[in-house]
C-alpha cells in the first residue's frame, strides 16, 4: 500500500485523531506532517486540497477531513 | 486489531469516504452500517457519539467524523 499523509497542527483534536489514524492504518503507512511547526508545508497541503486540520490525504489523492481542529487560515496565523 | 464501524447514509460523500476507509483500514477490519436503509441503527450510532455521517467509530470508541455528508437529524428525515 502506498503511504498516506496526515496533516495536523498540534491541536488536541489533531493529536487524538493522529493516534486513531496511526492505530487504524499502521505507522508504516502514514507520513505525519505538523504544519504548525513547519509552515513551508502549508502550500503543499493546500495543493493537495486540505482545507482544515486534521486531514488525511490518501494514496489516491482523496482528502479526508477528520473532525475539525483548525482551518488552514487559522494555522497561517 | 478489533473492528471499527463505519456509519454512512449512502450520500456521494459517504460512498467516497467508505471506499477510502475500506482501502486504508482493510475490509476485514470495518463493519459498514447504512443508517439510511436501516434506521434502527441510528440510536446505536448516536450512543456511540456519531453526530454526522460519514463517521468511523474506532475500536477504542473514538468517533472520527469524516468530511460531511449529512447530520443524523437529516438522516432521520
């Protein structure tokens, strides 16, 4: 299986969802990207279609917005 | 791994998310429940904390609301 990318911003909702996703999908199948700490990744997330975090971009490019932690605009600050 | 439960109501957003979740988690690890067709399951979904569909209830009881198809109130009709 190709890898997914999980985008988050360190918020409690994000951390909780991260644990769930890693547990469900398997740590070896998902890259975790903290766009609050590494803001250079925000543009890449936007190009992938991410509108809010936490979000999971699947290997086929679909975006699953999971619960709601923060919009990308809020992360940009 | 214990099984998760994926609640949906047949909407396009739900069907798309279902394919993604089954692909990510594995068909053998998730029960699919269509609460639009089997409305007796709505109460169980609510007890699990589901507020909208599609949603995934993880083995440890957390609820991941994925994107947004419809609120449970809308499914009740």
